[in-house]
C-alpha cells in the first residue's frame, strides 16, 4: 500500500510540477509575446520617428529646392521685366508717335474742315443776290434779313458738328468753326462799302493768327497739341487787352471818325501784321518739334539747339513776330492809346519770358547756347536776355 501511495503522491507531485511548468511556460510565453509586442511597438514607433526625421529632411530639402526655384524664377522675372520694360518703353514711344500722327491727321483735318465751314458764312449774302455789286454786302450783313440768315447758318453748322463729333473733337471743331466764321465776317466787312473796313482787316488778322497757331502746332509738334494751342484763353491780361482795343476803336470812331479814315496808317499796320505773322510761323516751322507754347523746364531727348534759318538772325524770332504783330494790329485800327499800351505791355512780357526761357536753355545746352547767345541778338529792342558771367 505504501509503494502505491508513494506512486500516487509522486504522480501528483509530478503533475503539479508539470502544471506549474506549463503555467510558467504560459507566463513566459505571455511575457515573451508581450515583450515582442512591445518590441514591435517600439520598432514601429522608431520607424515612424525615423520616417518623420526622413520626412522632415525631405521637406527641408524640398523647401530649399523650392526656395531656389522661386529665387531663380524671380531673377528670370526681373530680367524679363527689364527687357519687357525696354520693349514697353519702346512700344509706348511708338504708340505716342502713332497717337501724335493720329492727332495730326484727325484733329488737324477736323480743324481745317470746321474752319472752312465757318468761313462759309461769306456765301450767305452772295447767295442772296448773285451778280449784284459788292456795295450791298455790308448793308445786308447788318440788316435784319442778313442777321436771321447768318443765325440760321450758324445753328445749322453747330448742329452738324455736334452730330458728327463728340467730346474733345467737338471742342476742336467748335473753336475752329468760330475762328473761320470770324475770318469770314472780317472778309465781308473788308470788301463792303463801309467805314469799318479796317476793323474787318483786324478780324481777319486776329482769327487767322489764333487758328494758324493750332494748325502749325498740329503739323510740327502734335504731341503738345491741345485746345490751349488756339491761344484763345492765353491769359486774362491778353483778353483785357483785346477787349480794350475794340472799345477804343468804337469810341474813337463815334467821337473822332476822321481818325479812323487814315488809310495809309492802316496799310502800314497791315504790312507789319503780315510780316510779324510770317516771321512767327516760319520760326515755328523751323524749330519743329522743339517749339512749344509752354516754356519747358526739363530737356527731352528730342530737344536740339536750333540756330539755322530765322534763328540765325535772332534768338527768339517767334517772340519778335508776335511782338510786332500785336503792335501792328493797333496801328491798323488807328488806336493810339492801345498802340502805346500794347508796346509797353508786350515789351515787359517778352523781357520776362525770354529771361525765364534762357535759364532753361543754358541748363539744357550749356556753353553751346552761351556761344550762340553772344553771336545772335534776341531781336527785340532793349532786351539782351539773361546775363551770365563766364
């Protein structure tokens, strides 16, 4: 019994030991599995960290490459902008030149057409009595029928211009038409049997001067062409001077009619007006694009020192022509008061204008203009110009 019990007890112990071993194995297995899982987790985490590090490095590399690419693109753009800027400037100059040409073709032609439309007022009395003597012209022009006919003509022309043109072009056409109308009225008065003949000469001279200023500017320097080129709104002083001459002529004609019948004096004034007008326009045509109604303070690339033609005789032929033209208009009207006033006012104006302009010319051309200044006079009496010590 004893050996069997021992065997049973040994078997129990062996089974207990075997169970404990199996339990230990299970525990160890579980621990191993847990360790492996931990290792795998750690490996995965390490891998992700490595991947993150690598990803960061790749991002840095990519960002660095992108920055380089961006910088390269910016450099290319800058170079392209510079090149494009040159082309753009050239194209802009070409566009401006084309615009200038268009101004000459469009606005110049519109002004010519409008001027002749206004000048057509001379046809109104001619159509009223074809073949009759010219003595009736002034009577018809100042009569009720003539005034009605002229008013209808002006309204019709204005309606046509307003229908064809808009905006700035209409303003050009209106001014040119008005000057043509004034020129036509001056012709009618000049050829009429009336004591206002000399005033008709004056109207023709004044209207042609202002219109030719615009037309010649359109030809020689269309870039500077504007409504101010007509010089109708030159200054308040200019307007006051013109109105004063009209008032003086009318008053003196009423109280001293014999003073306005000095035909030879008016003829001398007409000759002076024509010579002054020709001198000024020849100066503008000789100067070309260098001429401008406004004194320039900055030198343009196209500016050159003009010393040929009429500029070889006097430094400021355009001012000389305007000076004698303005005095000649008052001689032509036989206005003694305005003649003296015009002479003093014009002399003072051109003295200040020449000094102001020569400061810019010396700045533009330096010694070249100083040498030219020493050789050629201004052309105006007692106006030497700006004085410079060399």
